[in-house]
């Protein structure tokens, strides 16, 4: 199941009333736009539920939303009507927030009932972000943050990212119309040429930025509002040019069907999963533009006849609600069913449930609120409706967060006797903690379980090479008796918690220079160029620092497999350090599980032993690094497997402490409990 959600909500949620707005050309806008929205949301739902691919629906929605907005504000400018932005924005919140609030409250309830506690923090953050229309920025940060705990698990609220982008544009676009109005009043130029120049500039600048950023960092570009503005600008340009595009009926019939065909073919034909938005998004947006330009042909074979059919119009009316419901229903269903994706039967249930909820929401929430006259009498009444909708989500969310924070604080007050962790593996150990002591850490706080360090490296320790951007330390350089440098990826850095404790106790300095997903060291050509460049630079850094020892993970485990190995380039990679007289301690890697061990223990709190995995399924019978260390002088072998997988079993909880924080990283809380053994074995292999 994809973790980056490629979808977007319907244009405004205002329904058929918006599609009846008068265009700048004086004609009533045709209902086929409502059918176009129905087609787009249908594509989004089908592709999400059954194909796990980009459908292009996101781009259609963005374009159509700007198209409709532009028709309204252009007409106001050309007829010298006041823009009345405050009333517009309040009315927009009145239309959008109630349905969104209902879905958000439902997601919170379903999260409490079915979602593992390890994802609660993510849902909390994303609920606030969705409610305040900044979800896209929340997800952009997570998309580029290796240490975001939910990076491999879909959130039931991911789909609000595109609604957030639209909300931001619904603030920006009226301001641009206001700016255009000022320019027109000063220069006496005509409205439409000024708007064409303005949105043409936005289109060109944003498209250029989108192409560049998609190539440089697609994960961030996907959620970046700046990389999406051109799609809105294209919709505005179509609306502005529409009165001048007078085409024969036959041409418009062909254009309309070609546009629909291109829309439907986008997700099926293009391999765009890692290329959106960029220039590839021109395919679905130009397809939607073709349908809009084709307009109402009054031809019995025109696509508008089909798009204006009663079923599509009804679906178009419920398209906003269907978009809101389909993704959380899908995610919660997969969690409950414990499946990675929906097959044909499950998918049919998800679609049916989503459609039923959407129709109910449109009928019982959207339509009554939209037709309610009382809020329209005064701005403050409209604002009150929006405030109530916000409160319906904010109040229970705040209460739940407070409760979770109180539980986390209570766990932190527990003693080491309550959570002995690895100490429980000592011969003759007896638990002396409270009978009701909670497991540490709580599943909800796993996102804070990365390695403990004092902070970033000091100026004298910070690498000068720009390829080495991540450097942390524990201890004081000025008073340190020894210096230990940790190199590699997060599997090396997670032991900084234990090494830091040893360093503090012995007046050492522990320094970690690491790069996520970049093992020190693989053979050149077997890793990406950035990782290879990092390893070259970090080797130079280590030689310049000349530490008393280098600590790094020397073997590499496979996902739920005993196929453990020493990377082909490891011996050659550490050779420069050994030649310089720097001893290297090679750690045996920890196991990796296909299933998230922390989530498993959270789901099975009553009996976490069901999550146990035989060590023979995830590690080799003997450490392959031991043989290498036996023949390479200066390389020491440190195997802590018995602390992680005791008695031939890898358990999710040991000594009332969660061993793993996710699928392959040890929790900081558990590593802290390994310090006595870690210290004894490290000093032994180094002869210190």
C-alpha cells in the first residue's frame, strides 16, 4: 500500500450550485463540469483501492477548482462588483468544514478503536494539520525525514494534503484578483489581459519550479504548494480564454472525448509514481482542459451528454464527501483485516461503504448547511458555524492528546525496577517492580525513541565537507580521555545511546557522523553515488580526527531472512583506518522484520509473545563478521545478539521494555538497559 497518497479533493464542495455560476462569456455554465468531477473522484477511488497508483485525479481537481473560482471573480471584476473577500472566505469555510469535521471526528474514533498506538502521534499531528489546512507541509516534512516514525505506514488522513493545498490557494487566488483589480484601476487596462498576464506568469514560474524540484526531490515536490500552483493557474487561464475559443461542434465533440480518454489513460499508461507533479502532470491537466474547452456541444454523441447524466451528476454532488471518506475507510479496513492491500472483494466493500457514507454526508451535512439561511445574514454567524465545526474536532482531539501525554509522563516516573529491560536476562533475575507497571515506552511515544545524544557536534568537530551534514556528540572534547567515532547508518547510530552512557561514565568523547540508508562501507557501484561520496568523505574525516576507535555495523541483515552477510566492500573500506592505526569495532547487525514489531506488541498487548520470531528466521546461524575479524588485524567483533534475541527468540518486549521501535531499530529505552553489558564487551574487545 503506497505511503505517499496521490489524490485531491473535489473543487470546493459547493456542489451543483457552483457549476451553475455565470461564465464571463454570459452563458450558464454546463453541468458536465459536475460530471467531470464525478469522473475524477471515481478515478481516484478506483486507483487507490485496487491499483495503488496515481490516477491523475489530483490534477483534474486542482485545475477545475481554479477554473470555477476564476469564473466567479473575473465576472465580479468585469462588472465592477466588490470582491468582498472576507465573505467569500467565511462562506468557503462554512461549506467545507462541516463535512471535513465529521470525517475527522470519525477518524479519531476509529483510530482509538483500531489503529496501533504507535501511529497515534502521527494521527494527532495530521488532524491538527488537516484542520488548519497545512497538511501538505506536515507530510512534506515527513516525506523527506528518514526519522519520521510513520514513513512506512499509511495514515488515514494523508489524503487531506491536497485539500490543504486548495485551501491555501483559495486564500491566495482572491488576493491575486484583488491585486489585478488595483492594477486595472490604476492603469485603466482591461481586466482580462491583466489577469492573463498575471496567471500566465504564475503558470510559467511554478511549472519551471515544479520540474526542477521534482527532479531534485520528488517526495518534497509532491506536497509543495509552489510546485502545484501552475495547475491552478492553468485552470484560470482556460477560464479566461474560454470566450475566445470558438470551435466547430465536431471539433469540440472530438476534443471532449479525447480529453476524457486521456484522463482515463493517465494512470493506466504512464509510470508516474515517482515523477509527479513535474511536466508529467501536464497530461491529466491538459486532458481536463480539453473537456472544459469542449463544453456543451448539444450533440447526441458529445461527451458532455454522458457527463451530464443523472448518475454522474449525483456522484458529482457527493464527490467532496466521497473523497473525504474513501481513504480513511480503506486504511482502517486494511488495519482491521491485517492486509497490505485490498483485493477485489475487500475493495468492493470499501467502495460501497465509502459511497454510502458520502451520500449520507452530502444529504445530512453538506446540503442542510449550504441551504441554511441563518448564517448568511451576517458574517459573524457564518464565522460561528465554522468555529463550531472546528470545535467539534479540536475539543475531543485536545482531550485525547492530554490523556496520552499524562500516561507518557506516568511511564517516565516509573523506576528501573518497573522497566528493567535487558537486565531481566541476567541469570537469577527477579522482577521487583510494581505489578501494574506500564510497558516502556508507550506505543504513542515511539517517535521519540531515536538515539540519545548531547547534541550537534561542536564547531571544531563539525565536518567541513558539505557531504557530511549530520554530526552529533556526547561528551566534552576538551576533557575527553578517549574518542570513539561512530560511522554508518541508523543501525550504527542507534547504539550512541549506550556508547554515550559509557562515554559519560569514563570521560570519553563519542561522535557520530552518519547518513540514513548508507552503510559504512559498501563496494563502489553497489550503492547510490551520494552514499559512495559520503563514505569517501567520512573516511577522510575519520583519518583527520584520528579517534581512538571507530565503531560501525559490519554485517548486514535481510528482511525476515537469515541471509546475513558482510558487505563486499567492508574490508577494503576499513583498510585506510586500520592502516592509520585506528582500531575498528565491527558490530553485528540487528534483525529486520517484515512486520513492525512495535505495532505488533501494541496490537497484542494482552499477549505480546505472539509477536516473537525465532532468531533462525532473521539471523544467520553464526555471525559472518566473526570470520572476517579473525583474519583482519585491528578489526574487533562485537556481537550483542543475545541482548536482542535471547534464548534463540527475538521478542518485542523484554523486561517490560519495548525492544524495537519499528521494524528494524532498537528503542532508545531498551538500548539504555544494555549499557552494563555493552560497556563490558566494548572495553574487552578493545583491550581498554
